[in-house]
C-alpha cells in the first residue's frame, strides 16, 4: 500500500509523492542531476553528502543495483527524489531493486514527484534547503526546521566523508609511480584509473598534516573531489603549495580544483544551482576541442576575461560553454593542473580520461629530469 510523502522547500513550495526507500524525515540541500543512467554512482558519490538529489530523467531504478557500481562504501546522499520508480527491474548484473537498496542503507526517498516542475523551480530560484517527510507532517513546523538547517556555504563536509585511516590501492601490474591521494570524498573509479596506469596509490585522510605529505616523497599528489564549501577546507592549501614547490606534479578535480585555485590566491563562490549531470559541454582552450563532461559541484572558481583575479600564476585551460565558468586551470611554472569536472566519469562520458594520462606524463617528465640532474 502506498505511503504518501512530501518534499518541502525552505520557501514553502511543496511537491507531493509516495514514500520510497526508507521511511522518515530527511533534511538537505535540494539539487538536481541530469544524468540518464548511473543513479547508483550518483547515490554513492561522497560529493553529494548533505544533499537531497533530484534525478531529472523520469525512470530511475529500472536496471536495479549491484556491488560493482559503488563509488564509495555506500550511499552518501541525504535523500533521493525521482519521478517514476518502475515496478520491476531488469539487468544481468543486478543484485537487488533500488527500493530495497535504499531501505537497506536507510536512505529516505520520494517517488511520483513532478521533477520537471521541481527542477524549473530550482533553476529559477537557486538550490535551497528542503526535507522529505511523511505527507501528514505539519508543513509550517517542517519549514521552520528546514530553515534552521545550516546553509551549504561555509560548510566543511569533506572531513566527514574522508577516510579515517590511510590505505593503499595496489597498481594493476608493476608499480611505475607512487601517488598520494588527498581524500576529500574520493570516488573509487578515480583510484581505479590511477591503478590501471601503474600507480600505487596511498589514500590519505583529509586532516593529514602538510609535513607528512611532503616527507612521503611521492611521485605525485592527486587532490580529490568532495562536498561542501572549498573556503572551509583551508588546511589543504599549505600542502598543495608545499608539495608543488618541490616540483611534484599535482592533479586536482572538482573540490580539488577549487582548493588548488585557492592555494594560489583565487577566490571561489557558490553557483545559483550548480552543475550536476553527465552532459556538460566544456571547451579545451589549447585546441578548441569540446569535451562532454560529467559534473557535480555547487561552487566555482572566480574568473574574468583577464584570467583568475588574485592568482596570476594560474592560467585558464577549460571553459564551460553553458555559462562561461572556469572549468580548468594550470600553473604557469609548476606541474600543477586541475579541472572542475569529473574525468573519471562514473557515471558519464569518457572524453576527459586523458587527464589521468597527462598526470602520469607529468610524473614521467619529472622522473626523467631527476635522472638527468643526477
């Protein structure tokens, strides 16, 4: 028997539907994702911590879930919103239904929502706080509770999703390079792509002191994606500056891109409704090629026609073709580069996986230079 539920936003707008997944009340920032597939990767992406994710594609759950598509130890979203939950699922890899998966992990969701109207509302007024709750809830009381929740701006959520202890990911084959991965919410697919390129990856907690990172003597530093406001993660900036100052290649994505920008003097700001999905066009300025990219972020690096204000050492390498925001940077002298999007693309297109090869090339170039100097 269906259990009526409601999604209420902080401005009082209500969207009614049916309870899906676990029962109860969930609070978070309501955002939308335009991916047509990959809902399990979306659910398990640590960058969605603290957010209620709305899927704009109308049929979600039709191929079930499986253990292989997890991007972390389990779901990271605060809640989940979908238009239509198919009554059956079918895929040779599927192990259980999406509904059972959400129930097992305690994720509160709602189906039957007019997700098109919800998305238009967010696009017009911006991402806002909200809650999924049973339909009989006192709406005025719930709105008060929603408005008492913290704003996303100023929140350090990365430490909450980072690993507590360092761990090692072995290379696929012979070890070519030793890479440190600064974990602010790293996805397993990024680590897999590094391992496939011969990297032995040591994943570090977000709170690892700068001295330990520099003393490790690694061949490269990977600065991961993650949730929250980059301005609240200031402890990472010293490590990025210090390690890159030794000539060690540094590669950052998403939150890592924002932290690299801030490490060299740039500012970041909150976008109206963010970029989330697998179909965002980005122009590579070096040759004009357009990459279709996977994205998930609510903050961006501030840029203008002259480059990056406050950070003359940084050069813009990629631009978003939808709104002109900065999508990629590189340091003019140090082997440091970053992109705002997700080149591991889980889910999403594979146009940008060459960036992992570039990271390996930078480490190879440094190794050759050290051999010549010796």
